[in-house]
């Protein structure tokens, strides 16, 4: 899948987000709206998407497409002190120091997302979640 230039949900331009990383990996995001957040990771030389994350409007569920391994994960969006930490949480010891990192995610069957019709994509995701 090629990286889109506009957000598939609101049609706003996707913003470039810069991270220090090795290689030719780039990021595009749409995170200024209240009802959705989209984060796309792609190869900047080929414009091929490697990962895409979509956060539902309730800000409690993240859907992650891994285009390299052809896997889709549904996970809770864990909020700590008002900031999203994604789907990683930690078990606290008695001294309140993070002890063990856990990932709380469920895999659903792979399908290529059709981002040209976002309401249809959400309906399909809800069906997969319901029957997984």
C-alpha cells in the first residue's frame, strides 16, 4: 500500500513527523482532530506503508496494521497521567517502579485496508472484533 497524502477520514493533509531513526523510515500523522488519530510509518524511498495505527474516537482502542508481517492487532489505548502510552503497560512493584512490560493486544485475521471508504472499513473492523 502506498502512503496517502491526505487523511482518509477527514481529508486534511497528513503531517510529517520526524523521529530519529536509522534507515529511510518516515512518519505521517493526523492527530489534530478529536474524533480520530492516524499514524503511518513508511519507507521514504518507495512510499510503501509498513505500519498504520488508527485510534478510535473514544480514544480507548487502537487498530494496528503491520504490512510487513500481514498482521492486524486490536489493543486498548492505555492513558497514564493524561498521555497515551499505546498498548504497553507495566506491572508495578511495591516500590512503584516498573517491573515487567506487558503488551495487551489481540490479533484478528489479515485484510488489506481500503482507506478510500473509511466508514466501510470501520464497519468491517467492528465485525472482525465482534467475532474474534
